[in-house]
C-alpha cells in the first residue's frame, strides 16, 4: 500500500454495494454479512437485472458471481467496466479454472476475486480496500477538477490582468503624450515672453528652435536629444528679458562697450532664471553656451571645439542664420543666400564644421515641391482640422502649436481675433481640409 492508502475512507454506510448471484441463499448470506458491517446493499438475481439496478442507482461496488445463466460474471463486469468505470468490481468464483478467472480479471479490470465459500474477514477486507481505493480516486478526481477550475480562473484572471495592464499602459501613454504636448506648449508660451518686447525679437526663438531641430534630426540625434535641443533653442534668449529696450532694439555691431557687456551676460541671466526648474537642468549647457565659438573666442566661458555642448553648437548656427536675416547682428538684413555665404566663411572658426555642413545642406535651394499642407483663411476653417504649422500672430507671437486640432469655439476665437490683429497665415493638413 502506498502512502495515499492511509487516507481515511468514508464510513461503510456511505457505500452502496450491488450483489449479483443466481442463488437466493448466496444473496441472503452476502446481504447479512455486508449489512452487518454497515454497508448499504441491493441485490440482483442475474446480469440483466444487475444492469437495470446500475442504470437506476449510484452503485459504488459490485460483487458478482462468476457462473450465472445467460451472461456470466466476467461478461457482466466487462460491461460495468466499459459503462461505469468508477464502480469497484469484485468477482466470486466457486471453480478452480484459473484460466477463466484470469480472463475475467483482464477483461473486466476486476479489483479482487474471492473463492466460494468466501472467508467473511477476507470479503470485508476486500470491500474495505475497494472503497478506500474508490475514496482516493474520487478525491483525486475532485482535486484535479478543482485544479483545472482554478487554472481556468487563473488564466482568465491573467488575461484580464494583462488587458488591464495594457489599458493602463495606453492610458498612461496618452497622459504622458498630453503632458508632453502641454509641456511644449508651456515652453513655447514661456519663450514668447522675450518676443513680447517686439521689434527684432518677434518670432526669433521659434524660428531658431525649428531650424535647430531640423539640424539635430539631420545629424541623426536621438529624438529625446533632438527635443532637448528644440526646447533649449526656444529658451536660449530668455535672459534678454532683463535688457533695456535700447539694447534689444539695435544690432549687436552698434552696441557700446557697456551695452555689449550687458548683452553678453544674457546667457548667464537665462541660466539663473531657469535654475529652479529641475526638468530644464539638462538644457542649461546648451542655453549658457549658445554664443561660444568653435575657436574659443566666444562668450561667456571662451569654450572651444568639443568642450561646447553639441546642442549649443547647433543653436549657434541656427541663431546666427536667423539674426543675419532679421538685422539683429548687422544693420543690413541679409537674404538666405547672403547669410549662407557669410556663415560659410566662419566654418571651423565661429562654427563647428560638421554642424555648419549639415545646416548648409539643409538650406540648399530646392526645386518647388507640391505643398504638403493647405493655406486657408479663417472663414474656411472647419472643426477637426489639424494645424500643420504653428499659428503665429502678425507680430510673431505663437498662438497655437502645429498639430493642434481645431474646435468650433477655437475657430470662433480665431475669427474674432483676426480683424483686430491683421490677416493670419493658417496652414492645415490637406486630408481633413479636402
């Protein structure tokens, strides 16, 4: 007996035993012994009657005689094994033919066979073993069913959990995307503070940021680093808020020495102004150093070459290009071609050669291409249209960022604003505008 055999079996009264024999006195004797031991007993006089009993009631054990008219015990127990495999099967035989007994055991998968006349203790012992085995098998089946049920519940729970995690991840990603968009909008609005001074500063930071982002992407910088360059460019002149109007309103070449000293301090002013913002600290080297030169003759720290943050080298090129075109460095406003020619002369001295080469490649004249967006008047705007470019006021202030989806109330405000400010250049994605 294995260890499982020592598990307690249900009481004898919990088991129903079917006794099958064609002799009434044998059935009476079996009934007396088994009922005396506490078992519930039903009887059948032949195999046909036994099969009827089995179809009507939940029999646990069948004890059948071997020799009976019609279907013998071996054939009966074979049917029982096929139709009710959970019933324990015992065979009584009064004959010594071992071959017939072995065949019956093999065909009917009999638990035990007992010879007539039976020994009462042996009979009860065989029944106890049979019911104990039944109890173990049923408990095993119950536990297996319970395990399957729990596994199915666990599988369903895991699927639900995975779906909830996926939903939550999507929700967090959406929230993060919204936060990122709001962060950029806030930075753009913040960068407008210097442009509120008007004059030559209007639109400068936004244009420099767009150009710096293009250079960074063309150089193959990771998107996160490209975004940092873009944000740093938006904020690179924030230190100029503290400068007097006479300095902001004149080209750098015309500033007096004391004015030039104030002007050259604006990168430090920007760094000091943004010191409390933890999220912007990785951008500080770019903002502080955007006026450094490749040859070490820049300001405020006279850094040179690779000692200058790459983002600062990129912003320096974009900043100079815009300043040359808008007259903030020299009196004359240069064309794109003139600015490119003048900047090419600074390759390796004022500008990082690699950054300048990428910039010059980006700004090469191109053949006219089919527009990828549409320019519309405010009267033609419709809800759900998507801005393809930043919406900028005639004075150069950012009103709405590219990618903003128009709503009825926003369209109404744009239409109300335009008569007061002057015509607006509104560009939208063509698929929604068609």
